[in-house]
C-alpha cells in the first residue's frame, strides 16, 4: 500500500512540475542539435544513452528541489554529485586543465609524502618526480576516452617511473581527496583507470561537501552561491584531479562565513566562526595568493557583532597575518618550486623573469602603466574563458553559444533576483574593491611570472576558471531588487524552480558538448 502511495505522490509531483521538466528536456534537445554533428546522428547509440541519463538525473534534481526547498544545501550537493559523477566518467583521460601534473602530485601524496622531491632521473641528465609507471601510462593516453584506450583493462603497474612536472609548489592538502582515491584503487588492485575515476570522485565529494556546508552556513544570498557553485566549469573542475576545485570550495566557504557574520546579531560572533573564516582564506591563499584578499571581508563586519573586543581586534589584524604567512610560503618555497618542471626551460627559452619584468616596468612606465590600466578590457575575454574546457592548446574545446546564453542568464539573475537584505552602498563599494583586487592582482602576478619581458598580452597564463568564486560578488554588488519588483517576490518559488531548471540545463549542455567533441 505504501509503495502505491509513494508512486502516486511521485506521479502527482511530476504533474505539478511538468512544465519545468518539459523545459529542461527541451534544453537538452536544443543543446543536442546545437553540438552534435551529422556523424553522431548516423550512429547515435552512446549519445542517446547520455541524453536519457541526463534527462533522468535532471528530472530527479527538479523533483528533489521541490521536496527540499528549505534545504538548498542538500539540493546543491545532489546536483554537484549526480552531474559530476557523469562528468568524471565521460571526461577523457587527463583531459582537464593540467590534470596530468595534478595526477602526479596526487599519486605522490598517496604514498604518504607531504613534500614532492625533485630528483635526477637515473641514467639521464634531467630531473623529475618519482612516481609509478601507471601514471606515465595515463599521461601517454591523455585526451583519449575508455573506448579508444586500453588503460581500463590493465592492472596498476607499481614499477618506479618519473614525470617531469608535479605542481610541486602547491600544498599537499589540495591533493588529499585525490590521494585517497588513488590509495583505494591500489589497495584493491583495480585496473589503472580506477586511479583516475576514484581520485576524481573523492575530489568531487570534497567539493560538493564543502559547497553544501557553505550553503547551509550562509543565512542570506544562498541562490547566488548556488548559481556560482553549479557553474558548468565549476562542476567540470570538481569532477577532476585539479586543485582548482579546492580553491573554489574554500573560497565559497569563506564567503559563506562572511555572510553568516554579516547577518549575525550583535555580540554573537565567536572564536570558532572567526577562526574557520580565517583558516578558509588561508587554505585558498596558499594556493592562489590573491585570494588572501578575501580576509578583508572582515572589514565589513561592525565591531558590535563580535562577542569580545579581542575578537574584533583579531578580525582587523588577522588578514595581515594571513598575508605574512602567504608571502613567506610563496616567496620562501612555492616560487622556487615552480621552476622545477617544464616551466624552468620554458621561462629560459621565452625570456620570462619576474625580476626582469619588474625592472622593465619601472624603466618603461609610459608603456607599462597604460597596459595595466587596460585590465578592465579583459573581462569579456575572461568570462568567455569560463566556457573553455580542457585548457590544453591541442585539446581545448568551447562553446560561444553556451557562454553567451549563460552570460545573459547570469546578468539578468544578478540584477533582479529578489534579495531579503539590502546592502548599503558603502559596503557594496568595499565588496567591489575586494573583488577587483583579487581580479587585478591575479593578472599582475600571472603577468610577472608568465609573460616574456615587455610582452603586451595581459592574458598570459590567465584562465576564466581562476575567478569562479568571484561570480558571487556580482549579485551582491549590482543586485537592486530589494523589495522593488513585487511580481518576482510573489512568485519566488517558481522563479527558483526556473533557475534550477536553467542551471542543470547549462551543466547538461556542457556534458553534451564534451560527448560531441570527445566521443
């Protein structure tokens, strides 16, 4: 009897949400016809399977949100995991941005090594990182899927081998989830491909878990957080070996804790909340130093919000402590490690030198200053690069259609989504300065460390994925719908369902794009 009742409930829910489910299916059809070429339709078996899976998990996501409207953290976790799992299986081997290097570092961490060691490769005059042969085998199959590779049939080969790069400048904690996946694959003597799949899965699990915690912790602006967390490339990065998902996850967590403190009653902020916020900022900043500027969000929190005066003082000076640790880490360790890879040779051949670049800027201010004043002109290109997948010159793929439609959606969403709290102008200005500081300093650091001396290209070494978490700031700064558009407030639940439908539609579009290019 209960079984029949449950089926009736599900059937009635589907009827209630039929327009949203139909809209999602139409989005799938639209992206399928936009991305698949004629050859796909002549032999469309795999594409049909993916379409059906996407249709099913999309419908489940819409139904799940309808049942958990007040638990958005559960919804974001479900969407990240179900679409991410499909993504981690369908993304080709080591095809995601710099995945091979992240893989090598992860495997080294799986052996219990906290710091990577750059050693001379036996029998050669070059150096590299000690790993296992299966890592090299996966590197040789980079860009291939399981249908045109045999790594899914071969057992893990533990023979000692070497790779020339391993992102040794990155701290080990960014590779712990991936290392757990690799360790499990080794422990159960699985085939080689499972090192990749399990490592991606645990990285995705960390990303989804932290995003869920962030959504739950934030008392306001949950949907802007949700939309940024479910950006297609954020799911794509989360379902990979990349440390970028760690950057994004802890950035979102930092912003969520800021929102929690911003909305908190007087005399309520305790040491635990303040410590978690500062540690989150530090974990991000040790990987991407510009994100230490997130610490300045504390300057938007009034003194009366803190329980004690000492907490208030720590909130004001703590960010400078973060910068001190970040500077010591980057200039005392990370910068030197960066050259211990193919980058060292690249820097020499292309006349890349931070010291030389700084000297050039000082000696040529009339040329350099106008160049940096043009950083604002990079915004359209940066946003477009949010829809560049793989990010490898030989294998990258993208969609101007996907990017343009998402830009339209996100622009409208940022401006008019109903807000339950009005942020005063002075705080919007502070938010703008913090976000701009992260954006600009990223370009400056990348220019100093990647561009040939005197080069006029500010986009050297800069990718859109570096700024995923900054999208949250746009609705906070530019959103104006605080009790202004009544019709949106009166229909907020339908509006939220429409946003969920579009978001999962864009994620599905990315997966369809990947299938069309890679299979």
